[in-house]
C-alpha cells in the first residue's frame, strides 16, 4: 500500500458518559480529609480511548496527563475517594479550536475512585484532576496521540482483500464509511479518511496525532444534596 497526501479530518473527542455506580447511604459524621502533598507528582499515563466495544472497534493508545498545582497544607476542601462530585468540562484542540464549549455542556456526576472500576482513561484523568480542586476551581487534562506520521496514511485499492474483509465485517453495522474507525488485519486501529469506487484511504495515525486535545475540567459540587452518581 502506498502513502498518499491527504488532509487529516477532525475527529470529535470521546463523548462523556455519566458514571453510574450503586448509590449508598452517606455517612452521618464527616470523614477525615488529607490535603494533597505539595510534592504530589503530575498524573501521566497511557490509556485506550475512542473504542466502541459493541461494534468491536479497537481504540487508540493515548497519553493522558493531569498537571497538578501546589496545594495548601491546611486545606481540607478537596474531594476524597467515595465523594460524589459534579463537574463540567470544555474541549479544545492545541490550535485553540473549541470542540465543546464548557458553558453549553451538561454537568457530569461520578464517584471519586470509581474510575478504576469503569476502565475509562478519560474519566480516570478527570477523577485524578478533581482530587486537587476546590469547588469552583478548574484543571486541564491533556490527551496526546504523539507525532503524526505520513507513512501511516495508506491508499488501498477498492478490490484489495483487506477492503473486502472490512466491507464484510461492517456489512451489518452501517457499512464502510468515511470517518469510521476500523481494526486492520494486524489488530491496529485506523480511520477511514476517504472512500470511492477505486480506493479507500486509511489513516493509522492516532486521531489526536500532531496536536493535543485539552479538557478544561471545573468542579461544580461535592456531595450535593439530592445528587447521586
């Protein structure tokens, strides 16, 4: 397969889903809270996002980072594991293009510490971010797909056996269409960038490659009355 020049289509960031965990009674006495250490390291890990388990789409390995600010040693207002927090977040690219305006976004509620059970790297980063936030404060979570590699952009003949395999795989799931994330025969994900009667252009780069995506997370409330995860 040969590389071909093609502009990279923008891919929307992962959609946020409300975390759903079993509700449980709140303790009648306040729990002791430990303020984060001033020397607490930034959170930096690799997770898989943009997958669709129901359709068998593999996701992309993504570097997630939460930059921590120094905390006051005597501050006891930070969320701890078990707290129910409510957040709102905006999304923009490294070039400043707004993908989701925080002012227009719905708030999302989840239990601090539940992200390990959920297995969602984006919400793991959100979970880590709120642990050093007071109500009303914000933190930035970044998602990076590394450098863009033009050699991972392929133009494949429409009659190639791999395209035939993909067409068959997606025949009852909406068909092979532009913007679709597919899993190649080598088990790696790729995005269909263009398709016509003669060729299919596949891009095995991460959708965030070459530019970061930033989530501005604001903590709206902690253990609010009547609010459950």
